[in-house]
C-alpha cells in the first residue's frame, strides 16, 4: 500500500472514530442532563401530590382510607386534585385507585419504596414513556402508597432526533473530510513521489538528476539534502570513472612501456646470438640492450616507490630550510654541472615538517624533469608567507603546453614521449612527486608559457625562524 493511501485511511479512520465518540459523549451528556431535570420535576410533582393526599386525610379523617378500601368511599375526588397520572395503594398492597393501565409493573415499584424516600423507575405504557415516582404517605396510624407518573416521551424523541441529525452531520462531514484528507495526503506525499522518481533515475545511471527545492520545512530540507547526496554520488562516481580510466591507461601504458624495451632487447640479443657481426655493430647492439635495460630498471624503481607510498605511513620532522636545501643542492650539483646547467638556490630560513628521503626524491624528480626539458638554468626559491612556506622551482626549458598541465602528474603520461624514452623516462616521476607532496599536506602547482619556462610551486606549513629563536 502506498504512503498516500496509508495516510488517507489512517487519518480518515482516526477522525471517524473520534467524531463518533465525541458525538456519543455529547448526546449522552445532553440526555443525562435532560433526564436529571425530568427526575427533579417528577419528584417535585410527587411532593405536590403527597401534600394533596395528606391534606385530604386531615380533612376527611383516617377512616376515609378504610372506607375507600372497602369500596364505600370514592377516592377519585382526591385524585382529581392531584397533578399528572397517579395511583394509590393501601399499605398491604391493595389498589385503591390507579390512572395507569398497566397494574402489575406499577405494583412492583412498591417493593423498592423506603419510608420518607422517593424511588423512581422508567416504564413504557402503550407508545408512551413514563417516569414513575413512588413513596408512602402517612397520617396517624394510617397510610397509603402514592405513585405519580410523568410523561417523558418528549425527551426520548429529542434524543432520537439528535441521533438522526448527528448521523446526517457525520455523513456530510466525513464526506467533505475524506476529500480534504485525500487532497492533503496527495499534497504531502507529492515531494516523496518526486524523490522516489529521482532515486529511480539515479539508480538507472542518471547521476545528474536533481529535485526542486521549495520552502524551509522538513520536506524542503529533505530535498536539499537529497540534492547534496546526489551531487556527492555523482562526484564519487565521476572519481571512480576517472580512477578506472586512469588504471586502464596505467595498465595499457605499463604494458607498452615494458613491450618497447623488451622488444629491443630481445631483437638485439637475437642478432648477437644468431649472426656474425662486426665489433662496432656488436657494441652498438650491446649499447641498445644496456640502454633499454636501464629504462626497465628505472621503471621498476619508480613503480616500487609508488607502491611503498600507497601502503606506508610516514613521520614528518621539522627541518631547517637553509640546511635542507644546501644538502639538496649539493646532491644535484655534480649532475647539473656535467650537463652545463646552473643552479641558483635562494631560500628564506624557516622550519618545515618533512620526511627527508621522500622530500629529496621529490626535489630530484623535479630537477630531473627540468633537465629533460632542456633547461640551462634552474632557480629554487623559498619564501615564508604567514604560516605557509612557498617553495618554487623554475627553469628555462621547453615548457609545458597549457592543455597538458592538468595531466602531467598522471602515471605514464609524457608530453614528449620520444624525448622522454631517449632519457630513460617512463612518465612516472611527476606522479611520484605529486604523491610525495600530498604526504606533506600539499600539492604541486604548475605554471608554464608552453615554450620557454616552467615554474613548479609547493606550499607547506611552517614555523618562522625568528619566532622560534625568541621562544
């Protein structure tokens, strides 16, 4: 059963029961109040008739009752002075006078009479309803039972009329209420239906599906939360798609990178083994085998480093930037001089948290990338900006095209594949450097004109040297 249908039936049944119960209480209360008034009026009437009987006993004497019982005295003269329907009975139960047509049921009322008290009961005589009151009337040594009847048919009729009118009001009210409840349940469940349809579309792969946001109530908040969830799902799915694509590219490029040097190695090794070659040709073939072997060795080291970075936690230690970059510059100085490349290192002193070996690997990869770009000059600067320490490495190499900058940190991605392979490159250096930067809580930022220069920036948290000395 749908939510809207459940709401409709639940609310309708609730209000139906509540309305019926309220009507029952109201009608019962009105009937009880009316009957209490009728009982009070009947008791007053009985007291009046009792006064009439007592007055006649005083004026006519006690013997009048005995004469009435013997049939020698007509008691109708007394009854004519009383109000309503009445009946008189001797103390031994003999009927002296009765204006009622139903004798036995009236006589049963006398068994409940208590001296100096008035008892009552309801009795239906013919098509009329009566309220009978009974009590004893005594004078001297004589007494009688007095029964007075009050017609309460009007009260019962009023109750039946109220029930009929309530039934009509109930039917009309529940009819109109059912329509309103149905409209209300439809209105309240409409956003849920919209969300359900949106969920189905997202489940079918339409991750860009969104719902309209209206109001600041719970439904509006639900719509906003749903849109945020859908956006997060879409983002995660996109990330997974990108990750899957990158893994596919990684596998394809890795297979290609392995195939190319292995093909060369196998080919040249086969020529050396099966053919007679001149010394010069044999040396050249051996050089190709060595060169491609070096590429494979470099590739294996890079892949191992990336695997280690993905499966190990590293402890960062605060290091003096001046000492750190002096050591890093000394490590690459010989290699750069051999290639005719000058290095200018100018850093401001501060303290940054690094893992020395990893940071050295990052620096060497960036410097190696500048060398492969054909740079003749590399400049390294370090500047403190508030709580950040900005490290920049600039070179005057061939640059990086603008459309390539976003992809250069992908594994196996190379801007110039032929030049990279000649220099034993596999396109993993910058990907490895980016992972190291992330371990240090930063990321690599690349700038280039695509032709004559490239700048790489790295922002890290630091402590100023002056503040540290004051402490």
